[in-house]
């Protein structure tokens, strides 16, 4: 009897819900540390580095990041396919060849575009270094996610901005390089350092799989299809934010654009980093394993916990914006940014749908339905644009932008809820969890 009790205790400690809770909580804290380090560094740079140089640096990095960020779409398909097949060798090799292809495309297309079309005066070697460093970082980040090495993943979140700061100091103060050159070199060196760190830490637990020819069987072909779809979905999620920015530029004044870019967008980004991305990083891998094992009880418990956290976080965000939003914005920013206050209040009303939708899309992907997830994303984009066109007929207030964006997420939530219920119905599963 004591042996059985001990076995049950070990099983509880190693449950998917326990791992999700631990990794999610740690993820929030390390993300906070990362935000503080990165934001403080940006503020410090803004006080003495010429504004044109900073704009140049961020523009170049954004262009390169956009081309490589599609590879992060592979992450979810790698997680799900590995949990189902355990064929890490072929999965990793497909990803290697795909990443090499994307790096070469970025090298051959983005660099000439930056240098010759935009006429940005940046060293060719600096651009190649950034592409190479960021490519390696994406590679090891995806591997760590696939193997569910949450401890390494959480450490990288705060080590990455810290390494960037330290490498900048080395380049600027030790080697006496120019500030702009130090920014580019620091980013390259920090990306390489983080890649090496992830490689060494991962190798302690899991050996490196050899680079070989890929043996395509039906399951691997399915993985390739899911990876392509997931990459498109990653692009669609980014497109929603860029459409919001473009609509603001086109229909509103520079002053209102400043409210959105300086105040609203950072708040949106930081809340997403803190509470939405961890669902994809930690909840999706555990859901995929539970689906493979048919452990629907654990899925119910995870769902219940995520929904509870979502309601708590969203309620707190709304109450803060309702009672303290004005004083917070006017304390942190000059008075001319007070137009962001009502925008943030409306955003706080809808934030819960972003968190709940993230869970439901993760649940859909865990069942391998990547195309359905992509269609739901596209519906969000369409709803965003149609909602703004409708709202603009009744108001010329910038709040229409954020309401339209939130309407897109609300539509995604409705459709993902329907898809989730359909999956539950197909598997004859009831949503209400049994007491743990």
C-alpha cells in the first residue's frame, strides 16, 4: 500500500498540469526580468545614441527578423509531430534544411533590399552576422521547445537581453567601436552566445542528431504540411498588428499614431509576452503529449487552470485601467499621450479573449488541425478590417482601431470555441473536469 501511494505521488508530481503550472509561473517571472533589462537598455541608449542611428538599427533588425520569424511557426508543428511520432531525427533534419533555405533567401534577398533599395549604410558583414546569429538562435530555440526543456527555455528568456547588453558594453567600451557598430556586433555576438548556451545545455540531456537524408513517410509528409501551415499562421498573427499600425497611419493623425506606438503597442506587446506566449511555449507541448496518451482528464484540468488564470489576469488588468489607468499613463508618459488612456481601457475589456483563444488554438493544434487554426487566424484578420470599416462610419475616434482589433480576437475566440467543442464531441469527451 505505501508503495502504491508513493507511485501515485510521483505520478501527480510529474503530471502535465504540474509541469504547466511550474513552467508558466517561472515564465512570467523571467519574462518580467527580460522586459526590465531590455526596456532599461533602450531608455539608456535613447539618452545618448543619436535617434537616427537607433531608428536605423531597429529598422534593419525588424526586416531581418520578419524573414526568420516564419521559422518559429515550425515550433508548434515540431512539438506536436514529435509528441506523436518520436521521430526527432527526420523532424530536425527537415527543419535544418528549411532553416538553411530561409537563411539563404534572407541573405540573397533581404540584404540587397536593405543596401540597394532602402540605401541603408550598414556593413555587409554586420548584416550577414546578424542573419547567421539569429538563424542559429531560432534553430536551438525550436529544438528546446520540441524536447520540452522548459528550464533551459526560461533561462534563455532573461539571458538573451542580458547577453545583448554585455556584448554591447564589450564592443563599445573594450574595443572602442562606434555606438551603431557596437549595437550590430553586440546583437550578433549575443545571439551566437545564446545559441552556444542552448546547444551545450541541450546536449547534456539529448545528443545531437546527425545531418542525414530525410526518409519521407506519410507521417513526415504530414509534418511538412503542418509546418508550412504553422509558418503561415505565424505570419498571419504578425500581420494583425501591422494592419492595425497601417490603419492608424492612414486614417488618424501623427499624434494619435504616437499614442498607439509609444503607449498602447508596448502594453499590448508586454502583456502578450507575459501571458499569451507562455500558453504556446508550455501548454501546447503538454496538450500534445496528453492527446497522444489519451489523457483527457489532464487536458480538462489544464483547461480549467488556464481559464482560471485568464479570468484573474484579465480582471486585474481591467480594474487597474479603470481606476488607475489615467494616473499611470500620465505618470509614465508626458501629458500629450493622454489619448492612449481610453484605448487601453477598451483593450483591457477584450484581453481575456486573447488568452482564452491562445489556449483553444493550442488545443486545436495539439490534435494536428493546423489548417483549421490558420483559417481561424485569417478570420480574425478579415473581422479586424471589416469591423474598422463599419466603426469608422460612426466615429472618427482612434478607439475604433483597438475595438476592431479586439473584435478580430473575439471572432477567433468564437470560432476556436466551436472547433474545440467539435473535437470534444468527436472524442465523446465532457468539458467539466473531475475533481483532482
